[in-house]
């Protein structure tokens, strides 16, 4: 390797360092190195040195490009505005709900009582969000509604987490809190079905509430109660989960009581009784798609409902076998 070859190698190594300094935005060191490199390039001599100098200077120019460009401003993105921020009063309700839940955890309030209060509070959020068809988002299909609910509980987790040192000293305590928070969310959903049912039922007698749903009620058939029309529109039940459970318990209790009483005089033939029973089945099923989604969210409850359905299917299948037996 000739002396000039060694000089060129050193110059190109310097150009590589220039590139690194430019990427690190160390402009002061870059400027010093660029000046030194230019002196080394100018000192080159020999055959073909003019073309070589031109080539090296172009490489150095590209490496030191940052010296000739205005320094880029570092932009730190601000907090992302929530989807519901533009909706009147929703952000305030989210904050109030988070405060209510946080204080509930601090005071060790009874979970069911806190959940019932939060269910009432969060339903007010639902009423403030338009579902896209000019009526409240009772079905909770809008992103704004879902974000508001999740942000409320996320805020609770952040505050309580900071107070309890999440992930620092006592992981077991934090795991227990996360479990309790998820249980509270499920309980709020459970109680909110009752709040929803009571609210929709009240539309029949409350003109102010009915006015919230005027666009949907404008198509209500004559003779159909407004509450039933709205329940059909939203695909929900007018009974909450709590009321349906109470009705099931009552029916079970009455069934046991009836078994101990003398049988009433039969006024219908066996064929008529079977016909009435089969036709009554669809009317007795109160579950809606929205109700089923709530059940599916709770693995234990989902398993219980699946067992109940399977048991009834088995009974119907046995009845069909009897019917087909010659």
C-alpha cells in the first residue's frame, strides 16, 4: 500500500466518523472533523489526485450535510385527546366516576353497593353518547362509550397503583387489587342491565325520557308500548340480570310448592297441554344478544348457563324420542 493509499484510507475513516457525528447531532465535533478532513484532502498529490479529491470532497460533503441544515426541532407529542372529549359532559362524568371508584377502594366499600352506584353513574355516560342514529347509545356500540368506560377504570388502576406501589414491594397485593378491579367492572356491567331495564320501562310514563328516543319511537307500531319497541330496537331485555335471576328463583320455588299441592282439575286434553307448552317456550326466553355477551364475559356464569341450556335440550330431545317411538 502506497503512502497516498494510506492517506485515502484515513480520510475515508474520518468521513465515516463524520457520518456518525451527524447522526448523533454532535455538530460542534462534526464541524471540527470536517475542517481537518478538508485539509487532509487538499494535501493529496500525485497522478489522478484532482479526480480523487473531487470524489472524497463529495463523500465528505454528504457526511457533513447536517452542518448546512437547520436543526430539527424535537417534537414531543402531547397526550392523545380521548374520542369522547368533544361530547358535552362526558369527560367530566368519566373523571367523577373514576373518583367515585377510587374513593370506594380506599374506604373498602362493599363491592355490590359501589357497583350499583357506578352502574347508575355510567349509564348517564351512555345517555350522552349518540349511537349514530340520533338516540342514546344504550347498546354501547360506539367507540366513545367503550373508551369512556375503559378510561374510567384505567384511571382508578393508575391512582391506586401509585398509592400501593404496583409491582414494587408487594406483588401479591397488586394482583389482588387487579382481581378486585376486574370483579368490580363485571359487577357494574351486571347492575347496569337493571338500570337500563328500569330506564327503558319508565319511557312509557315519562315524556321527557321518551323525547330522547323520538327518532326511533316515530316508527313504533300502534298498540306496542314504547318500552317494548325500544327493547326490540336495542336488542335488550327490559329486565336486568338481577331481576331475571329473581324471577328464575321465584319460578323454581313456585314449582316446588306446586309439586306438593293437589293437582288441579284438568281442563285441557293432553295434546292441548303439550301444544301450549311447546308454543310458550320462545316467549319464555328473555335472553337477548346483549345479555348473552355479558354472560360470555364471565367464564363461571357462562359455564352455568351452558349447563342449563344443555339440560333443557336433553329434555326436549327425550320428548322427541317419545313422540317418534311407535
